[in-house]
C-alpha cells in the first residue's frame, strides 16, 4: 500500500484522480497545506481496516507522529525549564 503526499491545491485540482487511486489502488494520501500535514484521504475499506486492526492503527500512529510538527505557531514556551 502506497502513501503519497500531495498539496491541498494539487489534491483539489486532481480530486477525481486521487479518489480513483485511493479506491482502485488502496493508495493513502496525506494532504498538506503550506508544507504541514492537514488531512488524510483513504478508501472506506482502508478506514475500516485501520479501525479494526491493531497493527494498522499502530502503523497509522507512527506515520502521524513522524509527520506531526513538534511545535505550533504561538505555542507557549516555558523558559524556566529550558534555561540552564
């Protein structure tokens, strides 16, 4: 099963092709906006598989942790714990 990353504009402009790839080839898409992952597109069958299979859930969790930014805009930084 392939996982592809695509910009939100590219996903929007090629939505029919993305849906065909998702349903026919079981490809999963990570949709990014300004380089940050915002959504996942996967087939209904793959979604059911993720919900019902512990190994699939673990793999999806690993992908999310890998792609998730470590900090966000405006996040509060505790300077007392960072200063040494």
